[in-house]
């Protein structure tokens, strides 16, 4: 496993270690969907259909010359709708309830933005703050140092190792083409190739494979 990628076990350990933090749902979302930092920072509640378990990526918040700008996602295929697992939906529901309580607590001083992930008073999160906070939390969890983008790679590697088709992983990540996904994650291909060999042989040859 690359030093810039966490194993599924390390991802799970990180999520457990941050479960009581205010932005726990954001870290869960990174781990279970592989969204980009800017995409998470730009998410609004209109993008999240929690009843259907679907999330639509429409925009990104990026840093250009120290200024934060709202932009369209990286590529045409970055605009996408992806499924959410029940645990991620539960985390987002809890976060939404916490945010509603914060809105009431701040009363007239709250700055409504419709963003999913904000400061307690509703202000948008700076993307660089997300990176700094992640680094601090990873160190507290005593895990190898990776970047927030490393969480994206970790998700993709875990998905491929779990047997998810390369095309599906590519679509969920918003890559412009499947070749990009394949080039990025060749380090897990031998294991997946062996798993595929065993699974297909078992299907064709039955228990004698």
C-alpha cells in the first residue's frame, strides 16, 4: 500500500477517532465517497437527498492566490450524482440536526448559507482549514500522515479492493475517463486481478476451483 494511502482498516480507525468531533460527518463523507476537498466545502443541503441516499456534486470551492472562489467542478464528469451508504446518511442527518441547533443558538448572528459544512455561526469553511484540521486529527489518531486528497485515494483503493468495478469507481470519483482511474490505482491491481481470477474460476468450475 502506498505511503500516501490509508488501508481500509486505517480509514476505519480514523473515522472512529473523530466520531465525537463537530465535523465527523465530513470525514465520513470523504472516507465513503472520495469527494474532493473543494467539492465537500461547496456542498449545500439541496445537493443532499438523504431520503433517497443520493448526493449531487455541482460545484467546488477552490483557493486561488489565497482567495476562495466558487467554481464549477474540475471536469464535465465531475458533475455527478452518487449513492450514499446508510452510515453516511445517518452521519449527515446528525450533522444537519446539530447545524439546526447551532442556528437557533446563534439566533440573529447566524449567517445562513445553505452549505452543509460550516463554522458554528454558518460561515463557510476555508478549504485550507479543512486540510489543516485533517492533519491535526490524523496526528492525534497516530496514523501515517497523508493529505485530504489522500483520503480520496484511500477511498478509491478500498473500493477497488472490495471488488467494485473500475468504471463505477471512476464515475463516483468524477474522473474524466476510466484510464485516469486505472493509471492512478495500478498499485492495487494485482490483488484485484487475483480476486477476479478466483471468483470467475469458482463460478465456472464450482467448488472444485
